[in-house]
């Protein structure tokens, strides 16, 4: 659950209504949670220092898992905040809507990362969380998590690290958009995804980008044509090889020097 990202015993599910998509379709209803002890994302998701007793207690508050189909919303801006969500499988984008109806992508989130912390401050979500592919999340009621953190110093510290990571992500994005060239933005984006994949035990050099080039450009403050031109340049320079959404970083050190 609590993994920083720059850019169970059966108990009743929370009373929140199932999330709906932008088209009004409902996500699949929540189902009984699988235990953290058997989850393949545990190493990326949970503090490594968590003892067996704390892990069992944490298991007991993970109320359910929910399947979210590609294009559907886990939650929307202004929804009441009740839970945070650990991505068990798949990926999401978070977006906010401008007053004129334009969509602004504010982040991409991978398996092992947490969604929903935007609701802690005002008790309402400030963005939409939309699945980039068929995904599943573990639902963690915030009130129960808060009570558990008060009893477990390890979980409390990890919660603070996670929130700190969100602050770092926001400040890194401001630097990315404000001071870097288009070439540096795309390179930094690829390196960020690479490091996050590595942290989850996957190849840091070869992976699929679940977002479209247009969504990537929206996040980076660039036009689609500019993103495509940067990928073509990196390929000509022998830094990356692309095939559709599949990316292979050929020279990660050179990419870092862009």
C-alpha cells in the first residue's frame, strides 16, 4: 500500500456507493479482500519492517477489493472522502477538469501505489481517478487506518512517508513543467517510470506505457506532435526503442544526460 511515488480478515465493505465512470457506468461491486500476506504487490506496497502482528492488524482493515474497468472512475472530484486505495493490479491516471471543460492529467499511478490521499484535507476528492486498463484496488477505510496508525509507529511513519512523497511529486512536476525543455521532460518521464518499475521487481529497461501519447503530453504540458517527435529523436539517437506502447530503454545513462 504505502509506497512513495514521484511523479484479510473479512469485514463489511465501506458504505460508499460503487464508483462510476465518466459515462455513468458503475465499476464492478466490491468483493472480499485478499490478504496482504498473499499479495504479489506486498513488497512494493507494505513497509518491510512491519511485524507479523501489525501485518495481521492491517489485513483486518483492508475491507475489500474492487475491480475497475478501463475508462471507468474509481472516484470523482467532489466525491466524499472515505477511503484510500492501494492499486493491486493495473494503473490509473488522476485528472482535474478546467472550467472550460478541458481535462488536465495530474499523475499516473502504478500497481503498489496509493490513490485517494487528495481527499484527506477537505474530506472530498479533488480529482478523478480513471483506470488506464482493467485494474483492481484494495479499499482501506481511512478512519480505521488512522486508528491503526495511532497504535503502530511503523505504519504511522510509512503513512507520513507516503504523504511526503505526494508533496515531492507535486514539486517535481512544477520543476518539470517550469524549467525543462521538451526533450528533458520526456526523458525524465521515462526515467521516472523506469525507476518505479524497478522498485516493483519488473524490468527497468523494458515496459509498456499504459497511457496514450496524448495523455502523456497533457501531463507534461506538451502537444501530442511534440511528444511523438521526442520519441522519434530518442530512437534515432539510440537511446530508446519503441514499438507501439512498448518501450525499451537502450542507454539509460545517456537518457539521464539529456
